[in-house]
C-alpha cells in the first residue's frame, strides 16, 4: 500500500501530455476563425474535425493511457492533410498551422505514450 501514492503521483505527472493535447485540439478547432480563413474550405473542415478528435482522444487519455498512441496517428494524419486535401498552396497559413500543431501533438503524445508505458511497466513490477 505504501507504493500506491507513488504510482498515483506518476500517473498525475503523465497527464500534462493530455492537457497539452486538449489545448492543441481546441486551438486547431478555433484556428480557421482565429487565422481568418474561410469557413467553408477543406482546410477549415480539416481543422474542425481533427481538432475535435485530438481534444477528445486527449480527454479520454485521462482515464486510458493507451489513447496517446491514437493521437500519434492523428498527428501524422494532420501533418499530411495539407497535401492530401490540396490546400498547402492555397491556404499556406492554415497549412503551416496544421504542420506546427501536428508536430506538437505528435511529440507530446509520443512522450505521453512512452511515459505511460514506463509507468505501466514500473507499476506492475513493484506490485
């Protein structure tokens, strides 16, 4: 029982990644308005959909650490989306926004996933 607070503390330290990705998802969702891009464009729809997905996955991550890997995959999709949806040359500001947010989400989710894996392995080894 003495190890329980240490495990709880490690788990709470891991949640910084979830908070960062919730904020990144909210920013991505709001960015078509904040960056003054058209709301009927593929870039805007891409930001809205993937912003909701990133934030939702991060929120689920508070109770299920395996979701970090899902945001790694979503970040990769976000990174390639300007080319896939062909707005990299027509909405360059939005494309750069996608690339920057995707890099942040990718590395933060990767940090959370590897930290969660270490916590999970460490915690089970002590019990």
